[in-house]
C-alpha cells in the first residue's frame, strides 16, 4: 500500500480510487443471475402476464379516453345538440 498522509491511512476520495467498482459492487449484469431469476418467476408467470396486460390496457385507456371525449364533444357541438352533450358529460363524470 502506498503511504498517505495522516499515518498512512487513505482519506475519502483516495480510498475510493484504490478499488475497482466492479470488484466492490459486483458486475452490473450477470447472465447467471438473470437465468436464475427467470427460473424463480416460472410459477407466477400467469400472474405476471395478467399484470402486464392490465398495465398496458390501463395505459392505453388513460391516453384514449381524453381523445374519445374530445371527438365526441366536437361531434356534438358541431351538430348543435347541446342536450346530448350535457348527457354525455354527466355519463363521463359518473
């Protein structure tokens, strides 16, 4: 070990620079760990699939609903049918 000030002990940044990050923290990606993870997720695959499908449907509907409301509003205002527009607003609000 090289000599440092303060009795030979490294300080703050000097300590970090003496170690390789992969050695201390481990590799960021390890294919063996990923293979084991896939094996452990096998029994709950249907739950993961259903959850993923639910998230996709929720995301698409979150984006699509305002677009559909805008299209309906434009169509109803264009026709001059304000009574139907009020009914549509009440249905969406409920």
